[in-house]
């Protein structure tokens, strides 16, 4: 079959219980589809009713009507802020690929959890309890929702896309007193082939005990990357201008051309080389994140989406920046403590799995640059490029330079 879109919705219960990473690992590694869009949201009553009306199974339709709308069941209980902050949030994930709907449904599981093989997501994470006296349903939790047919998937996905432009599909609210927002990027090395890595990474970050408030599947443009790493280029140039590095660069150039240089010329050559070496290192970093080197792409195309996939995550909570940085670990995976993201998943100073904001001010700048403060489902689907050819890793300059360049 040709390429088609399919969706999976992680229910508010699955999101609340912190199971996003575990479920995502199964979806990505087993379905073998391209993950093209995603978003955390709270659904309005009209959207929920329209979606429930499209579901033929009355048990699932009733579940959606009961568990999805904001303000949801909490409106019947206490009205304090702690309750309001736990209004139901669902996670919509959109995939593309050949026979995508059937493949995704097979991984999710289409029946009741009690009837599903334990290998399906619904069989592992769902629940269905019946009353002992009459067999009626006492408790039902499907964990993940997916469409059983391509026709229904297209119709239901259209409901969510249309609602994403309205207040019927709203993002999570503002931080509370004393809270911070921070950004995490899952870097392109996590998406070279379908695997459990992105979900496993999110599972490690969930240990920080923060609220995941936003998620975006993104292809960073050259313009965005230049803004994101705007302070790195001058820092790299300054690094390479240090006397010992400038001298090494001059000696390398002299040896290449079999030259004997007087001290003044040697110093001048070293300083000039520093600018080029710093720029080359910076372009390697940009190419790793976007798939393109700025110097090789016309300026008028720098705003186009890159070919490399990243996942942008916004976390929220008290001391969010410090907690996420501690969970991430230092730039060099070899120096990262056991249990940190970079120790478990990093390979080198550049290919180190993830980036995290290093201060509240930088977190605010980076979140705004990547547009995590708005709904972006339709934009992601319209702008998502075709899956890139397998990438080769860019050359890595020395480790000391990477400690400046990597987040």
C-alpha cells in the first residue's frame, strides 16, 4: 500500500502515569513508521464529542466522553490550584508510512485489554475489570487509541487538525509560582532508524519529576540553528585563538606546505587559522542538527526545514533547569555519572543524545525560537520533509571545543 497517515492518542491516564516513554518506544521500534508530528493538549467538549461520535465501540466512546474533556472530572471536586493543574492531558502522535494504519493498530491492539496478547500496548498498559456478579464493566482503561481503518483514521485525524487551530485543543497552562520552564532536544542521532531510543530517553528524563507540558516533532532550519547556537561561533573562535591552539594551527599549516615561518608570520597565520577552524567546527555542529552546512546553502533557503529530525520537549517545575541538567549529564559521555542520559545514550562530545537549556533565560529564548508556545500539528504535517537518506556523522573537532558547542 502507498504512504498514509496514522495516529495514536495516549490517553490522559497514560500521560498522567508517566508512561509516555515506554509506549513511544513500542510505537517507534515495532511499527517502523516515520514519526511526523505530535502534541500534548487538553481537548474541549465539542471536539471530544465529535471524536466520540466517530467511534463505533460504545465502551471506548463512553470512555472518551468521560476522561478527555477539560475541565474533566476534577470540575466536580475541589477547586484548588493543585486539582486544576491535573486537568486531563492527552498526547496525539502522527505517523506516516506504507500501510501505516494497519501497522500501528497491530502494535496498539484493537480489542479489549483482557483479550489482547501481552505484546500489544493495550495488552501491557490497558485495563478492563468486570464485576464478579454480573460481568458488567467496572473499570476500563485502553491506554492508547488508534483507528482500525485508513478511512476512519483520515476522518478522525481531520477532527484533531481542524481543532488545533481553535481553543478546542489548547496547550497546557502557565507555570505556577516558583516554577521554571526548560527545553530538552532529542538530537538527530536518536532517529537514524526506528528504535526504542527516543522513548527510552524520555523515560530517563521523567525521573526528574517534572511536568512534560509540550512536545514537538521538528526539523530545525539553518536560520533557527544559527539563532540557537548564536553564542557558540565567537566562543569557538576565541578558543582556537588561544596561544597554544593558534601555534598548533600555524605549525600544521607550515608543515602541510613545507614552510619555515618567522615568529611574527607564524603568529599571524595562527590567528587567521583560528577564525576558519572555529567556523568549520560551528558548521559541523549546524550540519549535525539540520543536515546542511550554512556555507553550502543559498541564504534565501536558510528558513526551510532541515532534513534531520529532532524532538523538542518543554518541561516545567521547581528548579526545572537544574533537575534536567543533572539528569542529562555533562557534555562528555565518558565523564557522565551512571544513570544520566549521556552516560546511557551518548557516543561522543557531539553525538551525545540530547541538549538541555543551561539557564532560565536561555530556556525562554530557546523555547520561543522553536515555537513550543503554540499549536503546531498542521504546520508539522505540511512542512515535514521526506525521510532523509541515512546520514553519515560529520567530522568531530577536538573535545575541548565541543564542551563549548554542545548543550
